[in-house]
């Protein structure tokens, strides 16, 4: 179980050392935006970027970490040359991700996309580094394994997604026995009011037009299918040590309430804020204090006028039904779901699969592939490979 406010006890370092996996992505760049506002409080010690090498170089020049990792090995020499700083070591590939994760730090930001983030996060926990997770696939694919590793090392897992940060704040000071249910809010995405026929004809451009959030393409498509919310249910199950039936999803189009907790006495707590990821990032980076963000537009409830809520529709969004299935199956079922979804999302973006085919591919993989316990990293890796292979096979069958 996560301990969102455990940092409130005990002395805090004057400067918190931060490492970032996925520094060139949406969460990574917004994390660095927050770090830049508090140079006396936050120090970047390691950065791992993706294919956007130019941005990675600019970030390294600004924040001067001791370690930088680039995705492609052939880019290492270029990065070294352009940084021209012998104090910055440059590494690459999967080994580089592991090095960034393992360098001594107060907090590792896990902001990679997909199952790629699992092994680096395990490395961070083994090294005793606390981890703040935006990369929800880590707990989706291997929740029990990751929690076991955190328990062994004493490192803490902290949420970074806005929904889970909201729940952590609402749970602070309350025993789990007093919680009836937690509620994850979903915007509903671009197809909240679309008919099945309209969704069947949806284009990648339409699916990428999220009404509230600015995110990368994979997460944006997952938000359109509500697979992102399904993954958040799995993540919440492990972060907060709650059984699946105590986790609900409610559609809230404005994305102002980021999640809610329903207590056994009938009272509810919620966390509100404008849909800006820098708010939950700053909360997590600043614990136990709140870092001020005075230049962000304040929430104006009077101007907003009203907040709306709807029940999600599992017929139009079968991801919500699939998450119930994989939580019931357990073991490597969530890893298979994630692997199939990653392949299917890419196929949809490339025009090889219609929008409803994303969930259909995932369901087909779950029907075809055996479920293993998933308590060892090798089993999770195997499930990921099998899930991807089965998804590719199913997509080829749909496109003879």
C-alpha cells in the first residue's frame, strides 16, 4: 500500500534529489517545469529521455544532472559532444534506464510509457529509492511483484497520476477500515456522448482530441477507450490495498474533481483543482509541504457554475468490463491486457484497426493466452511477449 503522506513524519532534506524516467514526455517536461520553480528545494541528479534528443540536451544543459540516458546508443557521442561537460555521464538503452533508476536519489519519477517502465522501477526500489509513479503500467503488469520489492527494500511507492494523488490526499489521516469505496473520476474522453456507430468510424485525429488534458498519443488514446481508467483501477487496487469491489469509476466531464473517497459514515471527501498535471506533481515533489504555484490559473467555481456526473457505459467502453475480468483472473492477466492494448493502440494509430478493435484485440488475447501466477519478473516478461504476439496475430487475422 502507498503511504502518500508518510513523509510528513521525520526530518526532510533541504534539497530533494530527483531522477526522472521519461523526462522528454508530457509528465517529464511538466515535472521539470515544477523543479525549475524551486531550485533551492529540488535538484535533478539523473535524466532518461526518449527519441527527442534535442530536448534532452536542452534539459541536461539547464539542470546539469550527473547522469543522462538516451534511448539510442548511436546518439551517445552526440549528446556528450553537445553537452561538453565531463561531469555529466551519458548512457543509453535499457541499461541506461536501469542506471538512472538506481542512482542515489530521494525520489524517482516513473514517467515512461507502457511496460518499458517496469524493470527500471524495480531497479529503483531495489536500490532503496522512493518512486512516484505516473507510469501506471508498472503496477498493472506486476503489482504484487512491485509491492513485494518495495517491502523488501523499505522504499516507498507514491502516486503521481492526478486521480491517485487526489485519493491519497482524501485518505490522509483516515484508516482504510473507514473507507466504503474510492471513486476514480473519468472525463469520458472525446467519445463520451458518441454512439457505437460513430465510435466504429472514429479516426485517430478524433480520438487524439482530448477535451481537457494535454497528453502523449498513447495515453490520449487510452483515455478515449477508457482503458486508461481501467488501468487506474488496477493501480489503485495495489497503491491503496483495496479490493476491486471497493473501487468505482464515475464520469465527470469537467475534470475538476480528480477523485473522491466515500466513507462508512456516509460522508465523502474529494480533491478539486484545474486540470493541470503540475498541481499533483508539485504536491508529490513537495511532501510534506505544498509548493506554491501562484501563476497557474485559479479554480473559479462561480464561473464554472456546475459540475456534472454520469455512470460509465461498459457497453460502449468495454475496457471497464475487461478490468473486472483481469482483476478476477489475477496473475499475468493484467500484463496480457496491457501488452495487447499497447499493440492495438499502435495499430489503430497506423490505420490498421478500427477504434472498437482496440478492446476487441485485448479481449481476444485474454481468451487465447494462459494465465500464470506472475510473481517473478520472467513470468511477467513472458506474458508481455505472448500478449504482444497474440495481439499481432489477431490483427493480421482481421486484415487478411
